[in-house]
C-alpha cells in the first residue's frame, strides 16, 4: 500500500509540473533565489527536496561568498531560504550528501581580501525540519573540491580533493549514526581535485579533475583517469577499484556529477578542459568555458553512454547532479563567459 501511495504521489507530481508549463515536453524548474557557483548541493526524500548551500555570487569577489541555503520542494515548485550555514564566512568548493533525513556538508575553503585560500575541516549537519545545524566531527584530512556520495542511507563518502598539501586520492568515510570518520581503500590513480563522480547501487565512479602540472607549465592540468569502485557488502571501508576506459568527450575539471540509485547510473555534465580558479580563470591563463557533453556510466552493465552531446546552458563549477522524480538537476554554477547563474538545468537526453 505504501508503494502504491508513493507511485500515485509521483504521478500527481509529474502532472503538476506538466500543468505548470502547458505544451512543454519537460518541466521547467524555477531558478534559485540568487546566482551562485561552487555551491554544495544535496537532496533528501528521494529527490523531492533539493538543497544549494554557500558558493560565490556574480561579482566573484571574496566578499561575495555566501553562507546562504536555498531549498526547493518539488511538491510546491517554489524555492525558500533555509537557515544559513554557521560560521563567520561562507565557503567555496564544499560538498554535501543526504543521509538519515539530514544534509551532511563537508570541507571547502574560505578566501580573504588578499586572495588567500584556506581549506577547512568543518562538518556541518542540517536538519531541515528543525531548521537546525549541528557540528559533526572534523574531517581527518580537510579537503575542498572533492566528490561526495552516500551509501545505505548512512555512510557518506568523501573522495579525493585538495588538501593543504595538494591533491589527494584518499577516500574518507563519515558514519552519520556514530559521528565517526574512517579511511576506506583509496582510489589507485593520480591524486586530484575538482574531480567528478557519485555513488549508486554501492558503486563509486570518479573521473578527471586536476593534477599537479609539470615544472615550467601551468600549476595544474586536467587528468584523464576514470575509476570504478565496488563497495564491499559487509565492510563500507573496503572498496575494490578498477580503471575504466575514457568517458565520452575530453578530460575536464569542474564537471557536475551525481549518482542515481533508481537508474543505476552516475551522471556527468559540463566542466572545462582547463583547470581554473573560482572566478573561472584557468591556471593556463585562459578563461574556462563549459563543455556541452553530458554522459553517464551504467553501473549495472558497466559501460559509458552519451546522454547529450550538445547540452544547452552547460555549466562549470556546479558541484553536483541531483537525482529527482522529474529528472537529474544541475543547480547554478558558471555558464558561458564565466557568468554565475541561478538557473537550474534539467538534464535531457538527446
């Protein structure tokens, strides 16, 4: 009976979206209340609630970094403001995942007026129904621009990222029930940050990102490695990693990625070929522009597929793709010409 009621609810939800946009083939998602890039994103309630947290606004200055939280309930089709993330300053490059009806927000970095960047260990956990934040145990190795995903509605995986000593290939696991961190099997590839990926059906896929550049060249360059990790059924810290063939399109930095347990796929969209800072300026001195390729990895059949080779309104530095009943969503980020946007992309297959 519960399953039938849920299916009826989803049908009503789809009909509601269709009614909102007469004649449209796909529902149109309203933009966020403000434009943000490098914002952490997560979802709860099977994707019926989506969250955008922190990030930088259109001016892309140190004092344009926000700690604001925006929440979209698909049942109403309206955004509202949540309680801001605690702290004196907002962060960039943080990541988040939903588990146990809570949002776990991890890491990221703060910037100052002189352009300095400090990666921090903060773990902030949000209970939406109570509009309450509490502090979780600090990340053992603080990172920014990592990948996050949850398994068994309990374990949150923090993969790769940039530490104070440079990119890492560590996999750190946060147990939301015990408020404890542990270390899982690292992915065997090159340490990177700005990588993309997600968790679906107890599988982890991570791709690309930036690695340290050669002497005399840009500080960071794009990495083209792709990895599949299979989480052990009994031990969440044991991961069997294998290298994957190249994904569709070129190697990129700042791709949006995220897993869908329903589809048993992990989706990827956008990103730029040149690694860049939060203003969209590449370490090679060239402005970053988004790729229009959206692709996915089918974790059941273990193969890549091109979802859309000409994605409209493609993005860089949108921190994730969220699986929802109306489709996969990308929230904010930078569109063409490094313009920070509030628009929400509904990933469409073409």
